[in-house]
C-alpha cells in the first residue's frame, strides 16, 4: 500500500516541476522503468525517454500554469483532473484540460502515467 501523504507530496512536486518545466525534478518523480502514455506521442519508456518526451512538450512553451483537482484514489493508482494554460513562445495562449492516471511504486515514485486530453486543444488550436 502506498503512503498517501508521501504520494501526495510526490504529485505536488511533480505538478510544480511541470509548471516550471524542470526536467530534472520531473524525471526524478518517475521510477527508472516507468512508462508515460500520452495521446500525442509514442509511449515513453524509462527515464531517458520520459525526459525527451517532456522536453519536446515544453520546447514551444514560454510558461505553463496548472490547476489540479483533488486526487482520486484506488489502491496504488491516483487520478487527477487538471486544467492548464500554456503560453507559447509565439505569444498564443492555449487553455486545455484533462485527466492523468498515475500508478505508483511503494517508494513512492510514478511507475506509469496515462494522460487523457484532447490533442487538438494543445497541439493545434485550429484543428
């Protein structure tokens, strides 16, 4: 069983690092053989691919703000609904939302993250 207070601290650290686009902290939140499943890219397996995935995601952003809902628990999995506002380097602002489902290790670290959101909201708002 995952310690809830430690898991919540991990996810708070992860979300804060996502906003600041701190790849070192983001990657440290994941287990060495973790997987990220996202609707816009192939699965990222392991910390090196996870770093590449987040780096590519943030490459076009000047700023990112996230607001997360309360966490929803089921065993070692946590669902988090979120809303984001992304400022692109070209000056456009994109608002989007989704749900991430995290599976955690005992430590806790993220062993699997699956993101659910509509890519057209973020990738190309004209679609």
